[in-house]
């Protein structure tokens, strides 16, 4: 199997690894998705309500073999009413 590269891109950065020999293109994508999940999780843990990371598996010449997107989002469904103990209200936002 030829050497493949993982290229990740989100709203703030783009990176390409040093390349590695993977058993298959799917194995390379699985590795890239794991990294993308970590990146998106860091963004959500940092206070963003959502994050998306594009993952591309590339050949040495930069041509794309496979692409995917990982998205993570958090949105409250129900919030406690701080003015009336023991009650809830639908989320306004």
C-alpha cells in the first residue's frame, strides 16, 4: 500500500500529517476520524455549541482519495426555571 496522508480542516486551521503506510484507505480514514473527533470535542469542551472537521485521505501528490466530515454539537433541550424551584421551561434558544 502506498503512503497515505491525513489532512484535517476546520474553521480555524488546516493540517496534514507526515504520512504513514495504512492497510487500506478505509483504515487511514478511520485513523483520521478518530483525530477529528478529538479536535471537535476539544472545541465543544472549550465552549462552542458545535464544531465540524473535514478529514481527507490523500496520496503523496495531494490528490484526495476519500473525504468525510465529523460534526459534534450540543444544544440544551430543557432548562430549569431559576425563578420557580422545581419547574422547567422549554429552551428559548
